[in-house]
C-alpha cells in the first residue's frame, strides 16, 4: 500500500529497478511484502497465462495489487504476440488452424513450465504466508488427483474382476456339476435269500424325514435254528435308506409279507406302514417300525384299497378282499378302520361265478360323485360302496356323500342281478384291469390320498384273452378301441409317447426266445413303435417316467435287439445263449424324441424280478430301484440284491444302441452321436 501511494504522489523513494535507495513510505512494508511483490512482478516471466490462478493464497495477492497485475498482463500479452509473429515467420505454409494449434501448444507448454517453477519457488520459502498457502493447495490438489485416480482404477478393476469370476464359474462349475451328478446316491445291497423269481413286496416312502423316498422290502432269510415255528425261514419287512442303502429298521413277521403299502394319513402323527401277510394285517410306525395295530383275517388275497372316511374320525379306512382256497366258498370284502385296525361290521360275501385271476378290488368315483368298488374273478363287476357298508354294518355311511349313487351306473344292472353292475363279462378271461393314469404302479401300492385321486376317476386299461387290449370309458363302460396282439405277459405301462395329450400304452410279450416291445396309441389303438429283442420270457413291469420334454421315457429289460435293415428282419442269437452261458440282461431307456435310438443304462446277469421309480424333485432326477435274484455257483439259494441307480448319472455313462442301420454304405448314421448325447444329458425327470 505504501509503495502504491508513493508512486501516486511521485514522492522520492524506492525506484523499480534500482537498489539501495531509501523510501520512507515504502520501507515499513517492504520487508513483509517484498517476496509477494516479487511473485507478482515475476508473473509474466514465469510463463503463466492470463486466466490461470496461483491457488488459494495467490488469488488474494492479485486482488490486493490490481494495478500491477494489469501491467503484468499487458507485458504477457505483448510477449505472446511477439512469439506468435515469430511462429508465423517460421511456418509460413501452415494454415490458420494449424497455427492456432501450435499457439495453443506453446501456450500450455509455457503455462505448465511456469507452474513448475512457481511450485519450486513456493516450496523454497516455507516461512512465508503465501508459500504456505501454495504448499497446502498443492497437497490438496495431489490428494484429489490420487483420489480421482483411485476411483478410476476401481471403476476399471471391479468389472474386470467380476468378468474373471464369471469366466471361472463357467469354466469350473459345469465340470463340478457333472462330478456331482456322478456322485449321486447309487448303492447295491444283498438282503436275504432269493425265492425263485417271485416278486417280493416292495414300496417307496420317506420314513426318515429327509424328503427322499426310502425303500421298504419284504425279506426272506434262511437260518439253521431248527426250533423256529416257521421251520428254517425268517420273514421280515426291512426299511432301507434311499441315500446309503443302510437298514433303518427291521420288523420280524410270522408270515411272508405279500404287500407293503404306505401313505395312510394320521394327521400330525407319522404315516404308518401297512404290512399284509396271508392271515394278518399289521400297521407299524413308519419311522421306528414299532407296532400300531394288527388285525387277523384268513386267506387275504389282495392289497388294501384306500376308502374315504366311513366313520367320521378324519382317517381314511381300508377294504381287503379274502378268497378261501376252497372254491366252494365265496370271495369276501372286509372293511377295516384305518385308525385302529378294527373290523367295521362283518365280511361281505359275494357269489362269483367266474374263474381265473382275481381282478381288483379297485375304488372308482363316477362323474356324479358316487363311489363304486370294482372286482371279479375273470370278469369285472361293480357294486356301490354304500351297499357294501349297509351289508357290513347294517347302517348307512355317516358321510352324506358316500350315500350317493350314479343313475347311469345303476341302470347297467341286469334284471336278474340285484347288486352287481357288469363292467365286463365274456368268454375270455380278464388278465389286467388298471386305471389309465400316468405313472400308475411306480409308487407301488401307495395309500396316499393325493396319488389315488386321479386313479379313482379315470378310464381303465383292460387286457383280456391274453392278447386283446382295450380302453374302457368310465362314463358308459363302452370300449374306446381294441388292439389285437400276441399274448401280453406283463402289465401295460401308461405314458405319453406322442403329442396328442392322451396316454399311450407300452406292452411286451415273449415267445420262442424273442421278446417284442410295442407302444400303442391311447387315442385310437394304432401301433406307434415296435422292436424285437433276443430274450426269454421275463415278467417284469415296464416303468414310464415323465420327463422335462412333456413326454415319457420308458424303462424296460431285454437282451440284444434284433435290428431291422431295409424292412427285413434278421434273427440273431445272443452270444452265449446257445453255449448255455448266463444271459446278459440290459436295461434300456426309450424316449419318443429318438424312436430309433435306445440308451443302454446297465447290464447284468442277475434276474430282475421287480422294480420301482423314486423321484428327487430338487435334483430333477429319479432313482431306479431294482430287486434281483443273483444265482450262486453252488446249490444254495441265490441272493436277493437290492440296487439303486440315479437315472441322470446312468444316462451320462450310457451306450447308444441303434435299432435301424444306415441304408447306404459310407453315409453317416443319423441322428449323430453328439446330437443324441446332448439331448439326453439335458433331459431331466419329474413326478407324474
């Protein structure tokens, strides 16, 4: 301030470039502000632009010396104009835009160098106030730059790391999934002795609460203890863990277990397991195997039929058919309380004139909501459940809905019959009568209300005369269609082969060492698929399994297929058959998407006598349970082998078997192996 006042008054004192002269007006603040004046006066020499700033502290200095700052700006402008003229003379051929660019480069170069020198000057005088402010500004700016660079690096590195993780997941997760697929529960256990090829009692139910259906099996074992009442045999029912095959519990029985049924609802209590022998019915705790109740009957001939609640105790009741060995006696139906096992009234006898295999009993609910029981010997008869209750107890059912009768069905009664409704009567005996329901039989005698709901309201599959297959309409008991075949030796398996939404039927028959498998259209009775195999007669039910494609996969046992080429059947003999060697039986999977392809899942010399399918909803997989008879080299009885196999794991290792060979030599066989493997590896299974 004193210097400015001295110049304005033109007092003798300190001059701009001369040193050593004394100015009384400026001497007071010359010592404090000399360094600041040097910074301001040296501004043009430092090469800083007109619009640049010196940080937080320098802006205040410029505000305090506006006159000298304007002069400094004029000098800077003159210097820039002189430099611009020099560049124009040196670059006469450049365009105006290029010259402007060069001018900008020179300007920013001078500005940056000036900043560097100014920073050095400010850094060297740390004791002054202006220099301290400059250092603080520089540190703050450096921190901001470091922060900005860190943020930029984070924005770059985070997506990069995420992308790398995604690549690693894609690279390693799929092989791990395949490895986990191969590690799914698969086990084999020898349990008891084989009693020929008679199928043992088999059922599936979750008894240990792990959400996976366990295996319940009737077992017969030989013992050397001669004082047992049953001679040298011990009969029992065994529950096996579906995960490991370990025994969960064992229940010793007095007689051979003919049927094991599960799913009877007891409210909040554990679901009981019903064990049926020839003369006793026992209910045991499904978790522990301890007795709940038992009832004595004679000559039990059928499994239990699940009925609606007849007593009002909120527990479904049961119906059992008994048939004495003496043909002079009649077939009887007995009602049993599902809660206590007590007989409801007395057995209801029926005089059946037919002969042959016992059919049923089966519960059916008509479209009018009336309940009827279907049963018979060689023929199929029906009687109202209400009439059975009246004849057994002398009372009407407590539930009003059970008193209902269907006028359409009642009109089918003959004039000479007061109780029977004739479902089928003919000269040819009935071999099989089963509901036309997908997956029927896969749960093996389940008493679960949900699984029985559709079975009681469907049409029926009727096999009679050993070689005739028909579908009966439940609304009017008329045949929808009839298909003539060779003698059918096993129960048909309903499943979806085509896309019409109607269940089709897989059947098989054997004769002269040749097994023929066929799929019949459920809507019209036409042949959809057929194949022949070298195999002796094997009475084993085919399993139809629902898949993710909406169609069903069919599992059946056979030996080597007899391939067809150019519509000419070539009969062959399986290796080892003529020489008397053990026959190798193979488990095949057929899917409608590739009708000329079979997957060979496994092979064995054991004789499979019964099988079942257990579903795992979480894994979208299914386990195929087989009970086989394994021969022994000596004269002792063979062993009973129980085996569980994951279907998806088996498919991953399966072999492709082609039923039709290529017509032209040298042409690739279609479909290709890669296409087939890709389809089946993506295939998953679900409950019906």
